[in-house]
């Protein structure tokens, strides 16, 4: 069964820092990997989707990479801002059913 | 605008009552999902549906029921058999679960048992 781990569980950084969030998985036979953002009490907002055949995706200050051989994805946030404060979750689709499996998320605080 | 609408946003239930959470999407997606989120835990899958009139149990289906009579609607009933129903419930959809497409979420419903 696919297991998804996100480390660290929480992160606090000063504004302006570049930072990396990690997502590791045990089964490399994935179909896609998706990064989400969740604000307190809200639903999940899709940030980036990487298909199995892709190595990375970029959107504005966000860049997500995928390395299936090492079972790892990273979400890079450039020049962090207080508005980036949220919980970031990764989810993978793998196995015959294509049903996404989620990590527990990384809670990010960017302080001014 | 296209999206997923969940209602109600907040719901209070007395013990022993069944409650139904609504999920409607106008994205023309075939696949729909219900997840439960508890503090400090990841999302856990309750039920999913890949097509109208068909649905499958997820990892924590006990005490829940669903129906999929229309493509755009996937309501979740939390029954009195669910021992610990207080949680945040999230509905999601994707174009086709067989294509492992992008997943979209509603704003969630918070259920509190009094």
C-alpha cells in the first residue's frame, strides 16, 4: 500500500526566504502527483499537478519536481510571503484504482 | 463559474441522528470522492464514485452511506452508527478516475456532534 510522508510537519520562516517542502512515497509506480494548499477551515486548492512522465511543473513562484526513482517530490517556494502561510499537502495516484493517497501536510508560517 | 459546492458549511448533530452532507459539481466530472479530515491527520477516503449509479467503499466507510443518482451530485449521509463523526468533511471530483486526472475540492463541511 502506498505511504506518503511529508517532512517537516511544521515550518516557520521569515519573509523573503526560499524554501523547500518535501513529499516522499514508498511505491514509485505513480500516475501523477498533486500539490495542494489548505487555509484554516477551508477546502484544498490545487497548486500543481505533475504527471508520471514529467519531471517538474512551475506556476509563478512555485516549482514542483518529481523523482520517481528516489520516491520523492519537492515543492519549492521562492521569495516567501506572509500570504503563503497555509498547510501544504501532496497527493499521489498510484495502483490499479487511481485513487489519490494524501500526506499529512506541512504547516507553513511565513512571518513578516 | 465551475466548481464544487458543499453544504452546509457547519452542521451540528445530536447523538443518534443521521445527517446528510450535500456535494454538487458543475465540472462535468465523472469521478467524485468524500474524504474526512481530523486534526493532525491526513485526508482519509470514505467513499468514491467513478460513474453514476456506482460507488465504492474507501478506507473508513463504516457508519457512512452515499448515493450517486446524478452525475453532478454525491451526497454523504453520516449515520448514527458512526461512532466519532465530529470532523471536517471534504468532497472532491476529477474528470475521470481512470485517467488519474487533477483533483478539485469543495470548501468543506464541518460536522459537530453535541
